């Protein structure tokens, strides 16, 4: 009962006390910016000069035939593009990269062929200029180009994907990944999203291979020059952008069904694994009709294929799909990045799929589910990824952004509605509570930095696109769409979406076009409100205090920008139009009042609120802001955590707000630790996952001190009661969320060295290895993590053997993500070497190295040195893509010493990584913030933990 007795003074200290802030936090915002700038940590990347393609010639239709060679890794191509010459010119400028043009000509309609006399490649701009000896007159004609290219190993463009046949033979498939700007690596084209055309695609392939493209096959005939080859012709596509074109050639099985709307749905799997495609097939068959009904627009193609690709790295980061799954990141200490993703799922910060129209490509683990060996979190992950990509078939494919500036709308919308879809298909997942932990809070962490950026970023050169495939585009985008949906109401939101899709189908649109449709449907000031959220970076901190006036409650609200580095100081504070909901203990699940806060300060009167009732802002944690309560208001809310009268998502939001205020130096970290202990009766998985994540962040910080073991004792005390209640084995009546919670809690206890958990994990691991009792899929991650963390070289060797023997990629990834838990310097080096070996797929190397960096303080140092020593190989492998940003972020952001920010900055000044410049600046800023946090609160945290150890609080039995 200690918390109840301490609550009044606790609440007051929470808000207004704490040791004097370090120098960084004493500075005004402008002074902080100057200090960061002096270290070179605030300048945004320089924008490269860039011109979009000339508008004098544009495509109407591409007739494209490709013949890949799966042995020599080359391809031949023949393009005949129906084109419109809009104004007289003697040259045609197109996008072209890593392609050699053999011949090119233009045939004006009804006139003679004109052969190009020169091909001028502008390699840096990925363009080619075809020069003609005479002027091409306005009108239509056909552009003919013969060319050759390479099936590269960079996982972009038209590339080769290695796989192993059931008999053990290594072979290669030919697959595509074109977003954002890599269609130009497969064929010369006008590779901009607004330059749409139709496509007639043919593939010349070995007759024993499967050939797929966006549309259905309309002809398959022998190839004249080779009896072992066939030409497969596909139906004409609708008008579409080049980045959505796709083709695949390889060996696959499939499962098939039809949606209730009559659309043919297939899931293609590796040979012999068709059974593993059934779950995704079920989800897809439910999802298509859901979206058709929601948008009131039919799916426009005759078929949809979902295919699992062995080597795959979709060119975008999806912080939205990284849902709470039992993977390494929950268990590591590197939860500066991870906080975000408590138990987060497969694939380290990327989506693992690409929404090509009619042929969606996936990483194997984002699509395949083994009924016996896949964990609960993997099923949830697959459901979300399928929901996300199929949403794009309407929102992104049918209506496409005009330019990459509006990318956030594509991804933010899909990242919101995927949850709506999964909630429809699987209500038992409680997916909207998970959204708050996985997306909402993650976006707020990143957006509180000085080196954040607005949701809507003006993009010039396409190389800048990778920089905005981040948590702002995805997670903040999804969060503000969720807030907008709540503000408008579902009925008017659906009506506005239908207006938008109907008006712009097979065309391009900008953000403002959607606001216009939603404003027309709702009659509310959508554009004015949303511009405050999309065109300026950051979000508000709403400070609220209350006064009882007879039978009413008077609330005084004020808003200021929330900053990770401390209170905002300055005269130029940005303002937002904030939809605010207010609930009371009389009816915690419904808003008593909704208002739009459109000024810096305002007063609100709540009628008929008794003095003993609590009042809470941001019902459901839907508004994208943090809340700071007066001491009296917070005091009244705290008991609602222990007695569970606050709804789960509001308990989560309250705890997360307090933790973020402590990180920013606005309140004391010690007092937040006291609040965390109030969660002893907490039953909700997602609340635990967010709490676990925040404790992981704190553990990472304190790994730089000599009292790291004390915070582990705290973790064990907090998690032991729920661990004892759950036990190791499922009980009758348990469901999906119980399985997730058990894996989370056992992993947390095992990692912290909880004796009983460690002993049981070792026993079960031994039985698993010896074949006596196979570990259930939901227990493998926590058990693997626990035995590795507290194991030796023999344990690591056994894990590497299990990795080699694993047939499922999910199992391989599960093992890869926990290998970094090992503590011995020699074994850490062994894991890092393994990361670059042939045993690990290139796209998974990042998770292994990141796992080492997150596993321990010594692992972090070793991973950083490994990256520096192997930079050339790593950069050549990942340059220009988001994986290089993920690698850097995972490896360095856990440091908490000022000089490390300078070291990181200096290294990347001499080893440039243009696509990761913003990430590098954010990492350096976070290192400085970690250092400031540690200087400010380390001593008081240590004293509290030691005092607590000497006199542990008494809890109810």
C-alpha cells in the first residue's frame, strides 16, 4: 500500500522537482540549436540540384519484353513505347541506370523510323538523353529501344534472389523492387510517379519456371529459338506508375481462393511450403472485400498475387508494422530505438513487403506461417503486412501521389488503415492498443528531436526519398490520420475517402486534395487543422490544471512545443490546432467533452463533475500530443493505475507521457520509477510491453554506470508477480494476447537473471535440443535469449547449429536476433563475423549487428568498431537504401557519452553516407541527450534503487 500513502507528495514532486538540469537544458532553444550546430549536428542534408524529366515527350503505353538469364545474371530487353510528343524536339530524356542501350529509334505515326544517333548517359542523375538527327514533331509515335542489363545482387531494380531447393541445390530467381526509383534499372522509362501509362509485359523464361507480373497471363507459347524457353504474355495493366510494375521468375508453389467479390487470390510460396501460405490467403481474402466496402470502390484488377521472396528488402521503413512481437528487441537493452518496439517483430524496422499492383512481394517471414512452428506474434505481423499492402491497391496504386513530397500520405494512411482492417478480421488482437505502443509513441520520440522533420517534406532529388522513409512518414503519418478520423467521425471519413478515390482514380493527387474531400464531407476545417500537423515538425505538450467551481470543473489548458531536450524556450513557439477529448471517472470510456484547441491557451468548463472524480485528457491516447497534469490532477489519476479503473490504453499513455517528461528533464526519473511499481496488478499485454520498453531504455542508459545490476533487480521485482501468475504453459481459455504477454514477461525476467526463470529456461532448452520436448514457437525467443545471455561458447555453438538446421526463415531470424545477447568479448566477435557470413541473408545482417549493439555495453562498443572496420563492405552492400540508416541507428544511438557524438560525426564526415545523413544527425543528438539525462539523474536513481533494496516497499498479497 506504499503508493497510496506516498501519492500526494509523489504527484507534486513528479511535476515540479528533480535535480538542477545540466547545461544543455538550461539553454534556450536557440542556444541549444547553436550548441548542436557547433558540433555539426543540426544542419539538414544539402539538397542535390535536381530537375524532373522534361514534359515534351511522355509515354502512353509500354510494350516491354524481358529475357532474364538465371545463370549469367543478365537480361535482354526490348521496349516499344507508344509516346506522345507534346512539343517539337530532337531528343528524348528518360531515366536509365545500370542499363546499356544497344539501339534506339522513334517511329512517328504514319511516318518513317528515325534512328537515334547518340545516347548521352547522365549517370549521377540516372538519366539518358536519346539524340535524333531530325526533329520529332508533335503527335504520337513509337519509341523502340533494345537494351541489356544485369540481374544485380543489390535487392533493387531487377535483381537475383538466392534460394535453396528442397534437395539442397542453390538456385536463383529473378525479382523486382522498384520503389522508389529503381524501375529505371530494369528498363529505360519515365520513372516518376506522375508519369503514368499502361503496360503490356512479356517475359521469356525457362519453361519449368513460374513467371508472374501485375496482370493475369493471357498467352504462353514456345520461344522460337529455344525449346526449353517459353514466352509468357500478360494482360494490359490499367494506367499506373512505373514504381508499381513488377515481375518474378522462379520456382514456386501456390494456394488459391476467390474473394466474395470474385477476385482470384493466390499466395505463392517456396516449393514444398504451400501449406504455409494458407494464413495469408485467409487474411487477403477477408481484406479485399473489407476495403472494397470501406472505400465503396471495387478492387480494379482481376487477380491479386502475394509472393514470398527469399532475398528481399522493400525500399521503405515501416515503423508501423513493427508490432509487438516476441523478438530480440524487447530483450536487448538497446531500447532507445527499441522502446518503440517492445517485443517488436520481424525485421528490424522495415516493412518487408512492396505493394506492386496485383503482385505484392514479401519477405518470407512477412507472408509465411507454419501452423506448428510460427509464433503468435508472427501471425499478427503477417496480418498487418497483408492489410497494409492491400490498402495500397487503392490508396497509392489506384490514386497515386503526384511526387515523393506526398509519400507520407500513401504510407501514413496505409499504416493507419491496416490496423482498422486487422481489428475487423481479428478483434481479439486488441490491435489499437498495440498501435499506441508500436507507432504513436515511437513517432513522438523521433519527432521531439531538433533533427526531426515535418511529415510533409519537399523532395527534390529522388535520393532524398530514403531519408523520409522513417517513423515520421509512417508512424506520425498514421497517428495524425487516426486523430483526424476520430475528429471527423467514421461516417464522414468514409464518405470523404470515397469522394477522393472516385475523383482521382488512375490519376495523381496531392495531400491538399484529400483534405478538400474530407472537408467537403465533414464540414470541418480539415485543411487548416491538418496543415499545423503536416507542414511543421514536432507536436505540443498540453499543460492542464483544474479548479472546482461549485458543481463544475474549470480546466486551464496551454500548449507549448514538446522537446526531447527540455522545456521549449523562445518567442517563436509553433502552435497546433489540437482536437482534445476529455473524460472523467464517471464514464472512463467515453468523452464528456470534445474541443478543438486552436490557440495557445484556453479555459474549458466541465459541467457536473464532483470533487472526488478524476479528469483525464486524450481519451484513448488518440490526440498526437503529450499531457502534463498539475500535481492535484495527477494525484487523482495515479490510483486508477493500480485499481485498473483507467482504461488500458489510457494507463499506457499516462505512463509513457511521464517517462518522456522525465527523459526531457521536466520531471524526475526517480518518481517515474515509483509510478511504474503501481503496475503490479496490470493484466494488459500492450501496457506491459510499453512499460518493458521504457525500462529497457533506462537499462541501456544505466549500462554506462556501475549500478546496472540494481536496475535489473528493479526489473525482476516489477515483472515477477505477473510472471508467477502466467507461468510457462498456456492455460485453458487463454488467447493470442496471453501468448504474447507470456513471451514478453519470461524474456524480460530471463534477461534480467531471475533465478527461477533462468533455471527453467535452461531445462526446457536442453530438452528442446535433445529432442525430448520441442519448445513452443511462442517460447523460443525468450528461452533462446535467456540461455545465451547467461551461457557460454557451447551455448552459442548450439544456437548456431540450430540456425544452420532450421528450415523456416522465421526460425533463422528468431535466432539471429538474439545472438547478440552473449556477453563474452570473444563470442561477441564470433557473432559479428557470423553476421557477414554466407549463413546470413544480406538483409538480415543488420539485425545481427544491431542485436550485438543492443545486447550489452561491450557489445555496443564492439559493434561500432566492427562497422568502422568493415565499412566499405557494409556500405557497398546497403548504400542508397534505408538499411544503411538502420544499421547506423541501431549501432550508435545507445551511447551516452558526449565525445561519442563527435566521434560518430567525424567518422561519417570521412565516410559519407548521403542517404543516412539525417539519421546520423538524429543519432548524435540522441547521444548528447542520453549523456545529459545520465548526468542529471544517475545519482538520484542510484540512491533510490539502493534505498529501495534496503527497505523494499510492502505490497498487497
